[in-house]
């Protein structure tokens, strides 16, 4: 274990290592973005060097791609991989049904594409990401730069009919300039407080002109590995949470 980790970083470290042990030689693996995913990529790099692990990885951001290459992991595009056996990523929040809010790192669009192109999505998160109801973390919405203020107004008006506590959105910035995603889009962060119907809201948001994608990941995550500061990990599966089957909504697409 790296020295001098804080309890939160220790929690991220242990859940990332447990997830990394799920990866087997020959797999096509989606690699997430964020601080917990950094521990994952570094552990996979160790396995590549020390165990001869051979995988093809599809990163969800340029940051993750650069780190994976530095660690000696083979990086390919999603088009080259076509379909993934497993995606491992972090989350900003998740509820008892394993619905997620993602996008705090600004990579929500690629993260959602990669996650839905996988047989299985596993989330790695520290205990602080567990919530009873989504909405404490601001909901990121990726929008095109053209007319972004109009898009924000349309979203705010639509939210009036939704089961949420707030509806104010602000443009994410990087210094004095707007934050830009890997696709050169903007992100609006909405302080909703509480999201009573995540699936309904996710569908409604993507009907608004100017919205590219939103940070609600519903019926996508199959399993969450929760890390604790004392080194323990806990696994929660969607089948157990819902009493149904796990698996991607798009798993029947041809390989």
C-alpha cells in the first residue's frame, strides 16, 4: 500500500485493488476516470508488469488513456474493441438501487458510452458516496456551447415539473474560462438537492435541444465495491438490490 494515505484514499485504494483482481487475461476492459480510477489503473499496470496480465483497455478520458499507457497497458478505441467484457469506474453518488451520479471529473459522456457497451459495469467508491436518494452531489449535464444559456433555461423550466428540491444550474469553469470536455462541450452543474425519479429525469433531460448527455446512470451499474478507511470492502449487486437480473441493457447487440 502507498504510504501516508488518508482514510478516504485508503478506502479508494482497497476497493480499486479488489476490482482490479476481477480482470482476467484476454479481457476488453473499460477504464474509468477520477481519483479512485487512478488507483485501479496503477494496480492493473502492476499486474501487467508482474503477472503478465494481457488486456485491451478502453479509457473514458484522455487523462486515463495517458496514465494507462504510462503503466504499460494496451489502449485501444471502443470501435476497435467493439464490445467490452467489463468496465470499472468510480461514481460521485449511488443509491440503494445502484443508480449513479457521475461526471464530477467531466468525462460523463465517454463514461456512459463505455459503460453501456459492456457486459458488466462495476463501480468502485468509498463509503462517502453512498446516499439514500440521489441529488446531494450536483448533477452534471453536458451541453453544446452554442446557446448554452438558453439550454440552461430550458432545463430549469423542465425541472419545475420534476420531483426535485432545487433547479439552479451554473456553468462549470476552469479558471476564468468555461470548462471543456474531451468533446469540447460545456458542463452545467445543477443543484437539485433530491432526485425523486432518476430514470424519468434522465430521459427528460436528453429530450432538450442542446443537451448532449446527463450524469444520471440508471440501470447501468451491476455491482458496487465500497471501500472503507480501515481496509474493509463491501460488495453490493443490482440483482440483490432489485431482485432482478444484472447485465447491460444493450447486451443483445452483435459483437
